[in-house]
């Protein structure tokens, strides 16, 4: 596929992905939510936030073969979801991205559980997310 493997979009409730393999994609693995940063200004009600969805025990790998800004699991404007026990590997950019507002504006991302995920071999192409591999030198935090 040339884009995202699974998109759990606006208004989705109670979806479970369990034990799936999502691999060899042009873009990202699982996108949960929607990419409207200023939801109140856009007039989107909180009831549209995807909620009570589960992504667990999945193997998500070899992503970003066409679009290098790919993310293994991306979540934004979503609440009360669970991302647990997944393996995310060999991603051109980020293993996970949670929140996506870059500020203090009101948003619907809250009460999500992200736990026990094994994330490795990320930033294979784009490297501005390698904070964990930087040496702590003077001025680098």
C-alpha cells in the first residue's frame, strides 16, 4: 500500500485491532484520530473524538517506503484508547506520535493508555526524533 495501513477516524468507537501484522507500507501503520489541530475553532464537537478503541499485540513494521514522515502509531484528538503490547519496528520516522497539537490549545487527546510497547529501529530515514540517542552535552536537553 502507498499510504496508511489502518485509519481509525473521527467518530470511531469500540474498534479493536488485536494480533494484526501491518507491514511494508508506503506510509504509516495505524492512525487513530484526525489531524485538525484547533478543534474548537473548527467547530468539531468532542463527541467526534475516537474513543474506547484498542490496538494491541500487533506487529507494525517496515513503514515509510514512499512517504518518509511515516509513524508506526499516530494518535491525535482521541480519548480513552489503549495502545498496548505492540512491536513497532523499522519505521522511516517515529515509532509513535501522541497528541499532535504542539501547544496549549484545547484538544481532545486525553485518558489514553500507551504501555508495554516494544519500539525499535525508528528514524531510519528522518532523524529529528532521535532525542533518545543524543549524548547529553552542554546545551543539549
